[in-house]
C-alpha cells in the first residue's frame, strides 16, 4: 500500500508527479478555515506531511497517529515542537543551503534600500512630487565602507559577510555562540560581544534562528546601545525583536532606519506603526522568495520526505534523536 502524504503547499507539476509516482497525495492548497478543516480530516491517515508556514502543534499532530515524517519547506523550524516530534520519533527535515544566497541577497536589498531611502524616494517620484533636484533632506547614507554587524554567523550570515566584504568593502564584525576563525580569515571579520557589536556596527543585521534563547534578544536595552546612524536589518524572525522597542527606537531617533522582512505577527497588521514610518522598509517575508529558490526548496523537501518514507535517513534531518537506524 502506498504511503499517504498530505501537502499543505502547492508544488510544481514536476514535483507533484514525483510524489504521485510513489505516494498517495492529498493537497490542501489554502490554509484558510476550510483548508484547516481538511487538514484535520486528512491527518489521521497521513504518513508524511510537507508544507510551510503552519504551526504544527501537539494538538494537531495528535490527530496523526501514523505520522512518520514532516518535510518543512523552510530552513527555520520554529513552527515545530521538536522535543514532541522526537519523542514520537517523527522525522523533521528542513531545506538549508539552497536558500542561503537568495536570503543574503534579500538582506543586502534591505541594507541598500534603507540606507539610500529607495522606497521612500521612489514613492515620492511616483506621487509626482519630484519637482526639483533632491537636497540634503532626501540624502541617504553610504553603504560601502561602513561597518557591517552580523548577529548569528551561520550560513546566511556568512553569505551576507561575503557580499559586504568583497562587494562593498565593509569591515565585518559579528556575534555568534563562539568565534569562527575560518570566517574571520575569509572576510577579515572580527568577533564582538553583543553589546560591543550593537555599539559599533553601522548596520546591525539579524540572521539567527528563533529559539527559546533568541526570542526577544533585541529589546529596549539593546536598542539603547545603538547609535543615531545605526540601520537595523532583520531577515531572521520577528520574534527575535521586541517590536514595540524597535518602533520606539525609530520614533525617537535612537536609530536611523530599519529594513525588515519579518515581524512579530505576519502578515503585518494594517495598523502597525511600522507601516507609517518613512525610515522603515518593510517586505512581506520574502527572504527566499524567488522562483528558482522556492523550487529548489520544494525539491529538497520532496527528497527529504521520500527518503524518510522509504526508511532512509533524510539528508536534512533536524531531530537526529528521532532517527533509529
Ligand atoms: C525559512 O526558510 O525559514 C524562511 O524564513 C521561510 O519561512
């Protein structure tokens, strides 16, 4: 009998065909109330799940007694209770590597857009308000040669450092669990404590995962260490930051600007003060959102799922404690 797979994300025809060859597929193509009801109906027969952007808590997963594997189409795994999955020996996999470069591109897009006020000034042109040459009131600030501060020197942090160091001649400082000599050598980067980094970086960029340890890492105290020229960039997860403290830091001029791809609540509430601020560039969680990268992520997730359902260790297993050879 074929294994039963529940997809809660649409895949390309090619990937759908691959899954159909080896499994029976139920597709839930919209996670609205109807879609969630369909998911609940499908969970009791599911051996595998594949999707993203859904908090799969124990309450939902208790509906799935036969579940063997979840393939998340994301690198972040903050939507899953890993201890619970491990206890139930459900293999959780993710899609690292394939999105690293694109996500770093997004980070740099936010750096450039915030520093050079691209969105604000493009909107001015579009509104027909470009009547004379721009003056100091519209000037931005340089990116090249400024100090790039990276918090969380993982794969995406390194890809950001590469762009800053080689592309823009930026001195790179970073903070992570421990110093990384290979990174320091490659990008001439220097390790800093978190307070030192916040005080010294012109661009403070978050590239670290959301965990119990990083939730709320950047709040009032941390913004107070930044300087009026600091530009704050977040391409990790919104909950790493106390958003009210960020709003206050932007409002008071404690920091110059922010480029944000992630928020405490997504989609961002229409009444969020961040929406009203000219010195904020806000994008809708597009870190990895290109045609090529999303297809590569989906391919990686399908590979992971088929491996797991075939009794093999998935290439990108997150909870190795769940694996029993
Ligand atoms: C990821 O892959 O974790 C991206 O942030 C999309 O959720």
